């Protein structure tokens, strides 16, 4: 049976996760990519190099992050956090977010590998959350 998660449970799932799917709209077409993220207060943070995803988000800042926890086919939880894309440009905030993200990552991805050479190339993404919804199934 599928049930609604409350806001507190939805936020808890978002806070404990590290990998989610960032969804945005590319001229009316859905575009979804996996991202490592950090949930802090009412914002989700991620990082990226320049590319298609950043171009889409700059053109249309409406985005979402979907996170799930799957035990098996009949025991899972899923959350979607909706919000607005911003880029974090203030240096102290960028450093804080990047340091927190790097602590959470299980291994180096291409973004982190390049960060060792020049953190200025990295775009720090902030998704200001406006709504969080969640569902779960449990038998």
C-alpha cells in the first residue's frame, strides 16, 4: 500500500541521502541527471562543471530533486523536493558547500578530480526548496 510521508519524514529522507536525481525542463522536455547533493536547512546544494544541465537551469530555474530509499519491491520511500535554481557565487559560501560535499562523497567523480586543479571552474548549485512531497510503500 502506498502512503504519504509527512513533511518531517520527507525532510529526514532528504537529509540522510547523498545521491539523487536532478530534474529540470529543457524547452518543455524533461531532463534528469544523477547528482551528489547536500541538504542544508531549506536548500539542496550540488556542484557541476559547465554543460548542458547548467545551460538548462540558467534558462529555466524551476527544478526538483528526487531521492529514494529502496529496501525491496514492497518497502521503499521516495521524496521530491521542488524549488528554484541559483548559483552560489559568494566565496565563503562556495567554500563551505564544497567542503561539505567533498566530505560526503564516497569517491572522486570527474567534478572533484578537476576541483583539485581549479575550484573556480566548479559551479555550486543551490536549489531553494519551495515544496517537499514524499510517499512510501510498506507491506
